[in-house]
């Protein structure tokens, strides 16, 4: 049975292919088109999946899209009718695209497939899964739990914004839903917007900014109180309600009513790239605290309803690894699983899994690895490097060489094997550095990734050494949980403004810890990624530190590199010192002159 | 035809028959605009609005 799952046309298009119960390939369209969060029909991702599996379009048994456009349309119409006459302009601006193509979505998909090749729709089923069911499936069916509570949290799908499901064997049953416009995702996005970051992509910056806030300050406490009394009402049964007097995402093209928010918080809306002050940090911390409370309440309710010992999380909000870490520490559930492509891209995989497990009722055990994207042979890499006129050396042991370079304080671009599915670089498309360095965070942020200095990096640590550094009890292979550094490796928390805190981190590993001495840990297992494991081990042998700084191989505003060409370009346009790509090693000082491209755009 | 069949199924299963006139109206308007942008019917559209 060959099943193709698709997501997209809102943001982050992707395709995933399952053959006879095995996940063969999955990729986001952005990696091929080089447009971050590309929302167009994922034609390149489909082509990659089919080529990777060596199957043709005509062999596909079912194509499943990750949401139901008619129900989404119903939601848009109904929510606008509910606020008439407000929202007229927003309604008029959103209708053309619906009337032109989205309402005729089946036709649109068939047309797009026609451009890719021959497909017989009499034989191939075209299916549509519900948005939150796709998310739930994308996590539960790859979790290896035979029974689990599932919580899906995102902006909005069709109607549901928050769902509690119960997964038992091949079935997923919805237990509770909260509907649009009440949404944790949209609440968080409203704060993302208000604090000057881009909605749908800047949410993780808001999460990164939060620890600079001071939880003990009266201002933060006041912000928390105001959020809970004026912006969102939290109920005892895990549900919540947004006070729509303060939001504009239904009736307009903005997330919130800025003037009302400015009066509420006595704080001006921050504009992109303007200076971040302590009040901004305190507000970020306040919304992070409220989000944590909302999600913990939901987790308790999910436990009450399902009485399960396991929890699967999915949806964009599940990428909030600070909350995930807190949930794990609370031990409401014995096991928590979060799939790395938790956002809409993962919906493609979910849609394929819904088709496989629920529609066709196929009973096969799914094994999951996040390394599902394109891979390039050494021959291909060498021919690309030759064409680019690069100076390179072939090495029999690139891991040893890369480890030595990291030990010598160099920043290394690491491009190996299949690319990762989802937003996290897990050791195949990564930029690596020494976590002991005091200057590494600043160097990688400002000279390589061209992004805000306040944003921290994550450590990749050998699984068996993780508890030597962090208060960690379980594996965290996908970098989706935050853990505190051990007390003996940290000093007391530094109080001061954002720059002061950043420059005076009081711990042994300043490059991989946030100012609150926490880190978004990836534990590396030798079976999951042998070459990355070996690299960290080699680095540990040199430094007695069995972890490295690991950040995604890209620059601000661009998707993670996909091909050897993308990697070389990124290497040449930044101050990265060394590039290791397959068996080839490139040093910056030996490379020919490279003309820089246009200015980096904001993400 | 497939669209109409799917849309009828959708209204039946969701019990949202009241959506039909809105959708029909929007589709007619949509077609008028597309048609108007490339034909002599433009004058009719301007008279209507």
C-alpha cells in the first residue's frame, strides 16, 4: 500500500510517503524552493518522496491532505457572520483566494498532480483528514505507545484549536475540543506580534526571550495577573476562553488591538528590530508562564479523561520545549512523546498515517526516525564542489577531523546523510561549536547566523553522558525538552538587563545554556546517528566534554540547507570556519573568492 | 459536478444547508469578476455595483 500525505497551502507545505506501513520519506517544500515556511503546493517534496522510493505517481494507492477545506471555509464564513458588520474588509480580502481556488480544492490538487505526471484518480483515492486528527496521528502513531492521551495545540485548523484525544491501538478518538477563536496558539502569536516578532515564525524567539524576564519582579507578576484577568480566562476543567475585546485576528489583519494592549500593560508595542528592554522580557516571561499554566491544566484534564500513563503532544505549540520540559518534571504522565515535525509540516506525515492506520486499518508497527529527507552521495558532493571551484580534501575519518576543529574553537558546518524532517537540526544539517566557549553563542549568532544575540543554542550530548550535565531522567532525541544544568555546573542567577545577563552567564557551559541555566537538550544515541555520535565522542576524548553546540545549518530568514550547493553557499557567505560535507572537508581560508548575495531578510 | 456532489455531501453531513445560498452567491460574484475582467460584461458588473 503506497500512501502519500500532504500538508500546506496555509504555511509550511510538506509531503510524506508511507509504503506498506513504513515511513519511507518526508520533506518540507521550503528545503527545495528555499522560501522559508513555503506554503505552495509541495511539488518538489512530492517529487523527492517518489524518487527516493523509486515509485511513480500511478502506483500511489491514496493521497491524503491534512485538513478539510470545506470545514475551514465554513469556519471563516460563520466566524465573520458572528461579528457582522465588523470584519467586512477582512472577509472581502480573504474571499477571492477561496472562491478562486481553495473551495475547489479537489480540482486544484488534481491539476497540480497533472503537472507532475499521470495519475488515475479512479484507482488512487483522494482523501482529506481533519487537521487536528492529522496532528494527533503524526505523534501517536510514531510514538510506539499502544495507548496514550494525545493533546493537540496550535493556532487553528478547521474549528478546533485545542484537542484532547485518546489513542488506543489503531484508533484515535476525540474526547474534548476547544474551538476558534479561543486558541493558545493564537494567544501566543498575539504576544509574538505585540513584542515585534513575526507571527507564525517568531514564536520561538518569544520563548527564547522569556528567560531574560524576572519572575520575581512586581512588573512580571502584574503582567501575569492582567493576562489572566483581561486577555484569557482559565477554567478549572482545563478549558479557557480568550476575551475577544482585545484581539483583532477575526475581524482584521492584525493579531491584537494594540491601543487596548498598550493601555492594559502600560507598554508600547515593540517594532521589529527595535531595542528590547526589560519590560519586553518580563512580558515574554509572563505569557510563557500563562501558557505553561494553560497546558499543564490541559494535561491534567487529559489524564483525568483518559487515565493513560502516556501523553503524545502535537501541533505548533508542542514545539514550546520549555513547557514540555516542565510537563515532564511534573510527572503527570510516565512518558511524554513529541514528534519533531510538530507543526503543520508534520501534518503531511499525520495525514498519511491516518490513511494507513484508520482508513485502511493496516496493523503494522511504525518505526520512526527524523532523518527522512534528501541524501547525497560522495560522487554527487564531489562533482558539485568541483563545479563550484571549491578547495577540498577527502578524509577517511571526518568525525575525528571535525572534532579537532571544534576543539580548536572553530565553527564547523556538518552536512551528512539524510536531512531531518521538521524544524530541528539533529546532527545531519548542523552548525557545530564548542559549548565551553564564552564567545561561541555571540560568534555563531552574529557572524554566522546573523540573528539576534539573545537567542541561545542547544547542546547535543551523548545519551550516556546527559545526566552528567543536566537534570535529565529520560532521552530527548529530538531536542524538544528543556532541562536545567546540574547545580554544581552553575552559579547564582545574574540579575540585570538583557545585555548584562547575556555577557555574564554564570555557568561552565555558557554557549549552550540560557540565562536561567537551562538548555534544550538533544541526547544522541549511537544507533540513531552513528557518525554524529562518533563526532561528539571524539570531541569528548579531546576536551572531556561529551557534548557540542548544535544549531541548524542556515542563516536568518532561510530554510535549513538542503543540497551540497546550499551548504557551500551558506559556508561561503558566513564566517563559518570549516565545512564537512560527506567525506569532504573544506577550510575557509583555502576557498576561492565568493560574491555575497543580497542583504539578509528578517524572519 | 464533483464539486457540487462533494458540497452537497458536506452540507448534509454537517447539517449546514444555510451555507448554500452564501456559497452560490460568492461563486456567482467570483465568476462575474473573472468574466468581467476579460469581456464586455464589465459594464454589467459596474452597473451592478
